[in-house]
């Protein structure tokens, strides 16, 4: 049994998968202020609903970004704590790769996008090879959403995490060479994180519990409080 955790987007989710890839249970929370406080109650709910025990978990897959700064810290800290307590391996999964994997065996390149800050999006491009494997075709980058289409020189399928806003902007851009994935696929499913994690679990491709870090790709948007200047004598 594999536990998957995604808190890299505002829509957090959990999934439990069997080792044959069957999704036993999945929990998805839409955007809501303070929703990460529901993470552990949701985890308890899943295992209670399955009448299962968390000690049956043999590995944990967690989305490591890019994405929400706070969410990534919450998800990875939770995953690390559970892995330490259960003595099971941890597997970090790219949020952009997991999102792209939801368009299985697409004929065109797939570019996934996740909201960043100040009108920007994180993006990367992937292609499916003849062996039905998802191959990275472009490294993660962060761009203004109006500049996104300039990255692609051939038809591309876009899938993101905010269809209402991202999709509306992309559809209205002149000369677009992109197709939009169906709206129901526009959210990162924790089961997608779990499926990629399961493949690595079965191959015994684990990450180092202490060394695994989030993929922020940009500094946090935190500024010093002007009313509490830093004491220069404190180092």
C-alpha cells in the first residue's frame, strides 16, 4: 500500500494505492483559506473509511513542487514525519510531471502549468515515447502567463491547475498553437503523484529522507517587517 500526498497546489489531496496501481481511496479538497489544517483529519478519514491501518503503508510519495511555498513545506514535513514514524521510504515527485501524466499517451507534447506569483506560472514540457513512458522535454521554468506560448514552437497540449483563469487567458491569445486539456483534468490528482511514486517504489528508487527538499524555483515572497527593524548586533 502506497500513500500519496499533494499539497503543492491550493487544492490539496491524498490517495492510497495498492501495489498493482489500483486506487483504493482518494481525497481532494478544493481551494479554501486555511485548508491545510484539514490534512491530518482527511488522512484519518481515508484509513477509517477503508477500515485499514496506516501501518500497512509501505512507502509515501509526495509532490515536491514547484508550487505553493507554504503547501510544499506542509506536505513534505508531513511525509517525512510519517516515513520516520513508520520506517518506510519516501519518494519525491515533480508536481509538473504528475500533472502532465494525467494526459496519458497523448500524441502531442504536454505542457503542465502551475500558478506562481504576480501573474507568473511554473511550466515544463513532456512527451510520451513509444514505450508509453513520460519523458521530460523541457526543464522547469517560471514565466509570465502571457509569455508562455513563446516557449513552444510546435502544437502543444496545456494542462494546469486553474482552468477558469489560466484557461480563459490562453484561449484568448491570438495565434495560439496550443490545445487545452478538458476542464475536468485541470487539477493535480494525488493518485497521479501516487502512480509515479509507485513505479519508483517498485524499482526501489527511493529518496533520502533527510536530503529531500522542495523544488521552490524562486525565493519566498517574504519581506522584513518595517515596524520591527533587524538588530544589526544579532547575527
